[in-house]
C-alpha cells in the first residue's frame, strides 16, 4: 500500500458502481485521484464542474481520495502527476473489448503506465451512467443505483422535478 493510482472516467454522473470501485482501489493504493474527463465528444449531460462536485460529495470522508478534472490524454495527465497506475472497471464481458483496446493503446503510448482492472460488487455489474440517464428520463426510482443527491440532480437536469 504505497502507490498513487488514477481512476479516470466520464462519471456522467457518478453511480454506486463507480463508488464501489473507488473503495476497492483505496484498499490497494494509499492515494487515489479520481479524474473526470472533459470528454466533449461524448456530449455529457452534466458539466465537468457538476460531475466533479458530485464525485467530491460522494467521496467526502474517504481519506486519500481526491477528485480532479482533465482534458486530452489520460496518460499525459498521469505522467504530469507522476502516477503509474490507471484503474478501470470491468462490468460485463461487453466492457472487455473497449477496455482492452484502450489499455493496450495506452501501454503503447506510455509503457511505464500500467492499467489495473477491478470488478464491482455483482449487484452493480450491470449499472451504467448511460442507462441511468435513460431510466431517469422516464422517472424511474434510482435510489438503488446512485446517492440521493445524484438522483435529484439527474431528475432536475432532465426536467422530472421542479
Ligand atoms: P468512460 O467514458 O471513461 O468509460 P465511465 O464513467 O462510463 O467513463 O466509466 C469509467 C470507468 O468506470 C470505466 O472503466 C467503466 O468500465 C467503469 N465503470 C462504470 N460503471 C461501472 C460499474 N457499475 N461497475 C464497475 N465499473 C464501472
């Protein structure tokens, strides 16, 4: 337990799946930087500031966890911050191809940086921010999937509450 790790992603918005991974990563690494990608090409529902704010709230009280944002390449951000470990999550087999390609591309670009994959608790293994946005737009109860304040923010953003 000595190294610093970086968990990058869109977090649009943070779910209990992301939070589960953050807790698992913190068991293995003494410092964890959760880095929110600007990702304009993914047309995020929430601004970077909103996504960072929700993650900060979700990780408040977790010592050693900090939340930042970054643009451009994650490996450049890692190098700049002298971080050699990237954390990514694997839910279903469907994640594998994309994650595998990304990890190997990053390895080619920055061989000194290693990607480590973590699996969430089974009950979160089907959870995705994309699906939650769809469910929220239809007014679903999201209390099993996201913290209360995230559910409120989602429904407000999608015009489901005043
Ligand atoms: P990105 O756009 O980078 O994929 P996401 O926020 O969707 O951003 O995901 C960030 C990382 O967290 C990815 O590695 C993804 O597989 C993982 N992840 C997302 N949701 C879950 C979940 N429910 N359980 C475990 N890992 C997850």
